[in-house]
C-alpha cells in the first residue's frame, strides 16, 4: 500500500483508506461482527486511516472503530471524524460550546483523549468565512481535545474558502470519474497551500462498479433509495448527484475503459483517484470484508497511463459536464 502525507497534519496515511458511513447505517444493515471484520481486513490490507462521523448511526460507526482499536493497541491508525450535523444547520450553532460537546462525545465513542482529525461536516456556506469558527477550532487544538481540524465540503467555493485558512489541515470533497470539477481549482490550491485532499464518494455510490442496471433495487434504509432526489441531504452525496440512468450507462462505458487497463472497474476507479497529484487519500466504504480487501488493493496498482485520464475526462464531458459541472 502506498503512503502519503495528509496535508498539514504531517501524518503519513494510506492512499486508500476506509470510509465508515456504512458501519453506522444509511447503506443497509451491517452487523457488529461484519463491521469488526471489515475493519480487521482493511488494516491487514495496509489501510492506516479510517474516516467516520458522529452522526453515522448516531455514533455507531465511531463506537465500532473505538471498540476495534481498543482491542488492537498494536495498531497505529489515524482516525478522522466529523462534527456539525447533530444540530439544525444554522450557522449560529457552530460555537465553541457546541464544538466541545460534540468532540467530547466523539472522544468517548472512539475511546481517546485527543481526536486525530475533526472535520466540519458540510456546514452551511457562511460557516466557512466566519472567523469565530476557526478561533473555536484553534481553541480545541490548544486544549488538547483535537490534534488537527479540517472541513468536509459540498462545493468548490467552500473548499477554496477553507484552504485559505492557515489552520485547516484537510479538505474532504466529492471527487471521482463522474465529478471532476475539484481538479480545476481546488486540488491545485490545496497543493500550493499544503492542505490534504480526502476524496470521498470515489465510486459515485457504486455507479463506477458497473454492476447496476436501470432495475437495480436498494434497501429502504439505503440512501441510494431514500435520498436519490436530495430528500434528506445534499443530492450530490448520492450517486454524486448525476442522473441515475446516465450514470448506469456511463458506468458500463467506464468498465470498458477499466478492462482495457486490465483492471476491474472498482479497482480502476480507486487507483486512478489515488494516483492524482494532490490527492492525499481516497475513502471508499465497504459493506463486506471482501469489498474492503479489494478496495485496498487499488493502492498497489501500477501507474495508469495518461491516456486513461484522457478517456475519463472525455467520458465526463460526454455524460455529465453540462448537467453538474456548474452546480457544485
């Protein structure tokens, strides 16, 4: 597994990490035993970073990670969590008092005194330009509650506002073969500032696996069912905001590109992201140990050709640029 420095944290992490939204819910049910097995296989495959959030299963994801790491004191795993979505999405709620309460809860769930990285969890846009928010985060660092802070964003403008702040260590943003806009300005700005880029939704909620059809059904408690039109949160988080039928068609074409590179489509999609300059780590989720192992193997893939990147960009231009490039 390749390793890379995670921005201003100064920590080395695996280029393929593990996203753990699915361990809390919203992707169908994952049992406690399966969650532990997914975490175990991931670290055995070279993963050295887990990404979670305090609202994934109302803390269930953090608790699963905390229990796993408590039983494996030999491991040196960097845990990135998030906060800010336990209250109404009102900028007035982003206060030091609330930050302390939220981070205290995460510290308890994860069984640590100091959190490695806390990211603001896609807060309202005005939060990104509020000096008091960054002052409060600096206070948490000074108090020893957190070691580093970053942001998770919906839009490139939010990312650029955060990158300009000297204390921001990382920016987490949706980036995949169907969402290329961050490559225009966000990734270059992050490189210049020394800010880490965490690429989330790297498989476009599974569309890049090439396994879905127009008739694929998802569980009732899977966000790919209940949030397809943005009913509960930003639609960009589900299938990257692309039209599902277009995504299925483009996914099949991506599978063809992957076959030309002698790779399964999922592995090709993850490896391509991990090899982009400026991307610190990629955080696919996994609902089974087998998926976790396969995802991690993408971090060992040899360099893909420049022609592969050209083909990815052409696919994006054909299917998605007109509809989504200006939206996020």
